[in-house]
C-alpha cells in the first residue's frame, strides 16, 4: 500500500486522524443509548447534538433541520420517497437531472412503478443543466425537483440557486444531492434556496455508513423508517453514536480547513492535468475548467477501454466511471447524457485528488498513465526465448494479452450472462462475477481455482500462443493466492473476431 497512488477521493476518503481520535472513546467508554435518561444516555445524547450542530454549521443550517442517516443513499431515498408520498395528493410528477447518482435514478425507477411520472432534465456537453429547460418540464402535477449540486464523475457544479428559484415560483420542493460537494466548496442552504440536501460522511474523511439529510423547517416528508421516533420522529432507530461523533468532527474540520483544502486539491488536479497533457496532448478532458469541483478530472483516451488501461496500472487507484455503478461494462450514463461518443466514453477514467495528495504523486501518476498508454497504443515487440532472434507479434486487432483485449468487455460479459446460474454454495467465484475464473471450496482451509483464456489465439504463432496463454493462466492463479496444479491449452486458428450475433448463439 505504501507505493499505491490514491486518486479516487470521489469514491471514498480515508478517515481523518482527528476524526479517528474523537471516535475512539465511543467504542467502549461512552457507549450509552442516546434515548436513555441516566448519565450514560445523556452523555451520548450530548455527543449526538454536538455533531448535529457541527453538520449544520458546515451548510449554514439550523441543527433541528439535520437528521442523521446511514449515508447518501438513504438520504436521497428519504428525500424523494418522503416528498413523493407526502405530496401525492397534490401531484405525481417529479423532475430529476439526467446525470444523477444511482441513489436518485433507481429511486425514480421504483417510484414510476408506484404510479409517479418522472421527467429527466438534460445537460449540455459540459454537463451543465439549463434553467429554461427545467421550466419547460414543469407541469401542474410537478411536486419535486432534484438536481445534484456537483456531478460525481466529471465534477460540474450546477446552478442550484437558479434552478431552485424556478421550482419555488411554482410551489415545488427542491432537493439537491451534495455528497460530492460538501467539504470541497462552500455550501449555504439559504443561498442555494434548497428544501432538502444530502451529505455523505465517507466523502469528507468520516466513516462509511453515516450521512445526513437537511430538511428545511416546515417541509413535511413521509418517514422512510418507522419505529421509536428518534431524529425528531423522522428517522427511527437507535442512533449510530460512534459514527455520528466522527461525522460531526469531520464536518467541523471540513468547515475549518475548507479554503486551504480546496486550494490544495485544485493545485494537485491542475498539476496532474498539465502533466498528462504534456505527455499525451490528444487526450480529451470532460471536466469543465470553470464551475467544477476543485479535485475532479475526467479524462478520455480514444479507442482504449478504460478497464484495459487501469489494469496495467496496479499502483494507481482510479475509477473507470463511477464506483457505485452496477456490475457490467457500459458507457457512463453521465457521459451519454453529455453526448460523448462511445469511443471516448468507454475510454474515460476519473481521477480525483484529496487533501492528502502530493505533487510527487501527481507527477508519478501522469508518468505511469502515459507509459501505459504508449504501450497499449504502440506495443513493443517482445523477444521470444526460442528460436533466438524471432519476435512475438500481436495481431493487428488486439492491444494486449488478456481476454478483454481480444473482444469488447461488454461482449465477454454478455457471453458469461448467458451461462446457467450456479447455485452450488461451495462456488465462491463463478460466472456471476463477470470474470473468466471460478473458485470452488473443498473445505474451510482449501479451495480449487480454475481460470481460462477466452477467444484465442492472441498471437500469430501456435508456440507463442501456448507460452503466453500459460503465462496468462498462471498469473490469474497466483493473483488469487493459489498454486498451479494442471494446465491445458486448446488452440484454434485462423483468428477472427466473432460478431455479436454469433456470440449470442454460443
């Protein structure tokens, strides 16, 4: 881990040491139930309310307008479902942007099944929404608008105050998901004019599994979780004391160090961008240079699948699209909404800096990415052991040696999905994982690992195929911590890429 360069702060952040220190006593010393009336409980209640004040201060809210949740997804669910059912007598139409996180989009899919109508606000090629488009979508049945404050993939900051102002002119509630923006840029709920706002703790150096929903005083929501009436009777369940304390401290630190951290992350992001452009001038930058999160860089490599590039960078932590996307390799819905061509969207990686990023890491990361890119675009000839002087030549259609290099990853997953589902509980890894490997449990101490290489040969000569295919298989086995026992190579010539209609019949 010491050599790993972490550039995925938009996916999650490490816990700040100050946060860890504040949380530690609540592991065992201060363990009371905040609803209890004796000292253990009252001490716990004081800690919860201090954290509520700390969270409220970060976004300019009143403490009584903050309820604690299990994270961003629950906050989004509560905002949309709570408003939808509380206002169902007034209307059934909801508007969300086309570039929302799945925690919004999947809720909308579910609400449609409950009889609600959903409209999607489009974005331009820089990922900005158009306020005039919002006004065109509003109908007499519209009860809620939800537009994220800053996009988690490309970092674009939306004109929330303008959009919320339009919604309010029509008497419509407005929610924004600020999971990515909280702690990175200033937020004031009064300036934004929002009725509800989502925060996720693990995006700002707090633990995972904790978040908050701001609910403006006077806004009525149906409850998502029913029970004993904690959190102002809005979210039942004994409070997650340990993580609430850590979340509160993280928000206090974020407010305290906002200017310093934002400046540092921006400088690191600019350095990384400039170094990448120096090495690879023809890369495409999706992220806007203005009105963008200071730490987010979305960059595309035309014609090179992002997973292929990242697989050659074992010491770099970055995302191909958003980390929360469902399994399966498809173009990001955000890039599709922006009108990005497939050859660019499939080659897009997201690099996001944090307060612990260093200039040395940015320079090293740019160098690593450029070297990997060069090897994929113009692979060097690899010397062959026998006979001396010959070379191994890859066919023109491939850019590497793995399965996903010889066919589109989506095609490979398509084939695997057509295989029968495995129900044996001893199969720990199977085709459901989207990989060409399997792990079968023999006993609590032993397991058998099986792997194969799809759609070969990968080189023009059978001898080369055998050598490289064996190396492929062995590397998979060793990567799983296993010991090779048996190998079999089956060679098929001539080489040709099967069309999708043929693959569907396999």
